[in-house]
C-alpha cells in the first residue's frame, strides 16, 4: 500500500539519475579537442597518432552509395549563387572565361621573394616577357574579387602592388601591414589580408584596402585558407602552432580552433568540389589532412610526398594536385576515393611550391621555390613541358586569366 512505501526511495532515485546525467555530460565534454567561441579545449590532439596516420581514419564511401538529403543553409548574403550544389568549381570549366578577363593575354606572374621582383611569362611560348621591381619579399600574386586587378603581396615591404592584367604592367602601390597572403570574402565586400607575423586577419575594403577590422587569431603562423560552399565560414591554417581556425565570415569572428597532431605544419587549404570536406596540406607530416567542413574535425590523413605544400583542383573536378616541395613531385588525389592515384616526379628533381592550372586545364604551373625556376607540367601525362629560369625565391605564382565568376584570392581560387 502507498502508506507503507519508504518515502526516501523516490529521493534516492532522483539523486542517482542526476549523477548519471552529470557523468555522461562530463565524458562528452572531455573527449573534444575542437573548441567553439574561444572556450578551452582538451589538450589531446585530434586525429590518428603520427605513427598510425597512414592507415587510420574514416574510409570514404564509394560512388554507389546513395547520397543523403542535402540540407545546406542559405549562402552568405550577397554571394553569387552556387551553380551546382555538388560542385563548387562548376563555373571554372575550361573556356568559361568571364567577359571581364576574356581579352587578357595568357600570362604567368611570378613573385620572386628573394629578389623583390615579379617575372611575367608568356603562357603559350614559355618565355619570360617582362620583369619589374616591387616591394620587399613579394609572396603571392592574387586576383581581385572582381577579376580586374592582380595584387602582389609585399610581405616585408608592408604593401600591395597592383598589376593591370590587360597589359601585364605594374600599377599603384598601397601600404598595408604584413601582407603575407590575400583573400576576398565570397560576397566581395571585404579583402582579407593575412598578416602572418602579426597573428591577424585584417578585413579591408577590397578596392582601397582601407582597414575595416582586425581579427586576432589564437595561433601562430596563420597563412592559407578556403571558404565553405555557402560562403559563411572559412578555415585557415596556422603553420607554426599546428592549428586550424574556423571563422564566421559575416561576423568576422573566430568560432572554433582545431588542434592537429604534434609536429603538424598545415599549409594550403582547399575545399572539395562537393563542399563536404577540406583538404589541408601538411609540410612536416608529408601529406594531406581531410577535414569535415560542417564542424571541423579530422576524418583521415593521406600520405603524398615529402614536404606537401600546394593544393589545386583539376578543371574537371576529379583530382587534387598536391605539390610535394621537398621531393620534387606532384601527387594526384582522387576526390571520389580520397586516395593517391598517381605521382609525377620532376626529372632531375626540383622544389614545386605554389601555382595554378591553366585556363584550358592542360598545364599545371608551379614555382620552384629553391631552384629559381618555374615548372610547366602536362596534366594529361605528368610530363615536364618547360623549366623556366626566374628570379630568386619564386613563390605564389598566378596563372591568369582563369575561368570563374569571381576570385576568393590566394594565387587564384575561383568560383
């Protein structure tokens, strides 16, 4: 009978239930190495241990697996609409040149970091046609969001030098702080100067380069990035602390930090065509991280070659070209399988670094960082077409023009 029940039983059960809930929450929180909105993270590194990275990770699904319903959020306001939800590079097919760039001569612009010059190469004859001085330590040549201007980032010169791609000649120089790299938000409202030494992302007016907002990042060596398919987030690599930083583009705010394995040195970042993962080159661990794009976490690690550095998508969105700077090779990763399907080796070696793919998709252009040369590589066979002498320390060369409606920056990331 109710009158005979022990009145302390219900109280004890309530206490036990509360303890179970508390323990479950504690376990869930302590296993997380990704931190949101600046909250402290566990010190346990994300991803497989360095000794097992070659085989550990999530195996990608085959092409026969039914695709799950796609519930992507609306794009960043003001961003041109995505043409194909399954391929962010749909607007960059061979021959799809914007009216803005259609009449520009096919050139390769090479910033020579150690000689403070830019070399201009005729992309058809493989001959250098011009050289001009710029500021101190030029690192990358970057197409503007509206495709009308190329910007040379003079890192130690604290300036950006404009190039007119219609003539291939130098234009005005604008003072900015520490421009190691340069990007543009997908809506075209802001330029983002990557101030590596200052540990900042400086949001600027894309035309005047006037500073609008400085965002300090909680890592060392921020240098490369790419944007989510909807344009609302960006993922930036921090070379010297082994972190990836997740940023809300509209709010210009850090929303998460992902810590990679000890010893990691993340470099270039590239979104997969379907927008579901980022690829991040790692110079020290000699391969590429595969990162979930929705909520950044490590899915797997793909070994490529010594000193993996630059990442470029093929014009048909089938392969990712990975330049292995330390061994003079280029690895091709299949976007479908996330596996290396072939490796091209430069005869006689070299130091392939940053670059881009020709407008017709037939040539991969890469700077030879430590050999004062540029490589032109046939993308059908991997054959070296030309080895062109340039200035000292060539780095982030830009192939221009390229297909696409607008530029997200770096050496030419187009959508």
